[in-house]
C-alpha cells in the first residue's frame, strides 16, 4: 500500500552548493514562509547560530511543504563528512534524494560521500544543477561529471535514469532546459511528485516506527523523531521501545504528544498514520535506532548502521591558574553530564571515562565534529582543557590500519610545486590531476587522516589564500610512517603576570608571538612560536630597567608585529601531544600539560630513560 498524498525527500549536497537556499525558495513559493518584521530572511533551516556563522549545515532538520494538497516532507542534510552520522540516520526516513551540484564547481568530495550513502539505500535521485546565474557556469560539463560520479559509485540502471533541473536557489527559479531561465521554482515540485515514489505504508498493520533523531522538551521529556512505516499512533497510546538487545524486556512508555511538521514548525495532532514523519514526546529512555511498537505486536526493525569514529580527543577539567574566572561550569560532574547528554542525540560520538579524575576520551568522525561540540559547550558557559586530536586505529587481518581521507585540492598552476612538497611530507598518494583552465589544476589524493591535522593553515599560506581544499573519509588502510609535522618549538611563559611591550619586542626577533602587550599569562602558557625546533622558556612580563642615565634610544617605542590570533580549530590543530588548549567562554589559550618547568623537564627525562 502507498500514501500517494505524501512524498519524503532528502536534499544532499556538498558544503555551500545551495541546498539551504533552495529550501528557502520552496517554502516561499508554497506560501509557508513569509518574511515578517525581525524574522530571518534567508537560510531559515540553519537555525543553529554556529550554522549561520560557518555557513554550513550541522544538524539534519525537517520541513514540510504543501503542494496542491500533497505533503512534501523535506529533510535538509549536512554536507560535511564529519556529520555523516546525521546523514545516515535521516536517509532512512525518505524515499528519494535531491542532489544539488554547483554549476561551476561540479561534484565535490562531500557530494561523493553523501551520494554514496543515498545510492546504497536504493533512493531514486533527482539532480539539480544550482547557481546557474553564476558567471562561467558550465552545466553540460557538470551534468557529464555527475553521470560519471554515479557510475563510479555503482548506481543501478534505474538510478542512472535521473532527471536534471537547472536552477538558481537565490533567484528562486528552476527549469528543465539549461538554455531557458525558469519563471519560478515549481518545476522542482512537479519533478518530486512525478519521480520520487510515494512511501510504502500500511496503516492496518501493527505500529512500526524507527527513531532516527532525538530531541528534548523541558516539559514533556525525551522526544523521538522518525517515519511511521506501518500502522498508526494516537495521542496517549502506550508504546513499547524495542531493539535487538531488549526484545525480552522492552521499555514501555506513552505517547504524550504527537507533532507533524508543517512548514518550518510543528503542529500537534491527535493521530498520525503510516508514511508520516512525526515527533512523539514522552518517550522516556528512547535511543536512536529504537523501534516504537504497539505492546501487542513488538516487531523490531534492524538497527541503524553508523560508521565508527575516526578521531579522538581527551577532555580535561581546567586546572590552570585562571580556572573559574570566565566560565560557570567547571567540575568533572558537569562536564560528564553534558557529554552524556550530547551522546544521546549525537550518535556518531563515543564517550569514555578514563581512570584519572576529570578526564574523558571523546571520539568522533573528525576534527570539525569535535570542535563544534567544544564550541557549543564554551558558549553554554563550560570551561575545560582539550588535548591534540589522535586518530583511532583498527586491527584488520592482523595489520594495524588507520583512517584515510580523499583529499581534493584546487590550486593555481604556479603554486603546484609548493603544494606537491607540502603533501609529499604527509605521505599522500596522488590519484588524479585535472586541468581546470585559467591556470588552475585540481589534485586528488589519498592521505592519512592524521596528516591533515594542521594542514589547512600551511596550505592556505603556500597558495597565498587562493587554494581550495575539501576532504572526506575514504576508508581504513595499513598504517604509514608520517614524520613529525610541527617543526617549530614554542615560547613558554616563565611566570604569571601581564606581558609588556619591552619583553615582547625582544622575543619577536626569535619567532612569532601569540599574545600582545598587556595580556595576562601564567607559568606554562604558550605565548609564541620559536623559529627553531626547541621549546624555550621565556619571560614575556619583563619590565624595562629605569635609570637616571639618558641614551639615544631610551625613548624609542617598541614596534610590535600583530600577534597571531588563533580560533578554536586552529589552536586544536596546532598543539603538540604534550600540550593542551584551555577553552573558556571568551578565550582559547595554549598551554603545556605540565605547567612547571622543572617538573616538565623531569618528566621528559623519565620518558627518555624508559
């Protein structure tokens, strides 16, 4: 049985290829989003502040559009591979996928990652070549590249017979002909209705609904979001939460409230049928992958398969001399509770409590995945210290294997020599090199994940800010020997105090500063980068000695170069294994794990003897 009045479709794309703006146009055309006073006028689905700041989609979100009496449920998926756990779950709720591709850039690495997931699930794709209003758009070449990508990813004959639309999400139009500009966005609606199959649903069967996303309501408790595959659910109905582990003793709870998605919001309903995407509040103890069933017929669905984490970081309680000055939540109990709460909804995350007090190992799908969590925590008022990222190794067929990334670099031809040297030191393997015209080339590599830590800053420096890089998870391969990538030591503050221009003027001759004058520092804090390989203990708080003798240069003001200010991601990439980043709501300070110089020296000697 089919629900012919419902279509469930996911929008998948590479970062910044316009899927969120196309959703804006769909909502505006349907009349379910109108600009009001003080209301955001674009990127309406990117409701998270971090998403708006970074211009990427982090959390998968649902919206519903009404088109000629039919409900089209649209799921906006993240385009970055680090949030792949979000993609894998929500694709289970839909029957079709709308692939957005830039009319200039064509398919990119993240396109490959998300599309592979959609094709493996048998979803029927619709290709939308977006940003047709950009100069130098080459839609015919992009369409050929998309077809080649489908072939490489093993698409079936049915999936290869995909329709192509040419659109401008910002302009609010779409067309089936690349040479004709469309009047409005309606061709997208008609293509979805004709090409995406209606959901298979039988409301006469026992209730089956797999929970794919979680939310929390302070008044109603845990909220489970998913698509009802069979049966129907009513408000107040008793529900059993079943999975392959607790089939003999399922969790029994009650559907306190049922909400359907309408436009950008939700609307409470008394009953929902098979084929609907709904949220059910009051499901205490619910986990991602659980099957909500009736208590009379408990038929669990197969568990969701989520890719394993590839990168881990250690989270510590902040023990620096400045602890407690800027944050509200400092204790290990608070940090543990926050991490456990995050793990309930963020299924790509793994939390492990280590033996030492106030220390937790957090594993995720990449640096961005973990730094977004850290950034969210600091904005909530947490203080903590985090270590440098480490890759998660696996033993496969008796060999130690490490995660590898598919890296794509788009650079100017005159910079290729510097780029070749840069990736060569990181044991990268060249897979393909293509000329992009206008003195630009595209390089494709297979590179170890750990070799990408700190790569972005060096790459942008060597390409004078003109290079473009993208990477996505490729798979596990035998471990390779990567040389130590940080070749410079650091300046370490000798004592606590305020930095002075006089002391920093003498230090900048030997390296690069991370702090300016008048900044409070403490013993063991990193204040700059040494031009040599060794770490150097310095006194950035040294005062100029005053005397009654006049000299020619006595009144010369020191000329300080601007300090290098790092954001959270850059700081995490920069630190060495014996260093930490102290993260507070208003600061990200670099420091040594052992603050005291003598204790640090004694510890290094003991390690050398061992």
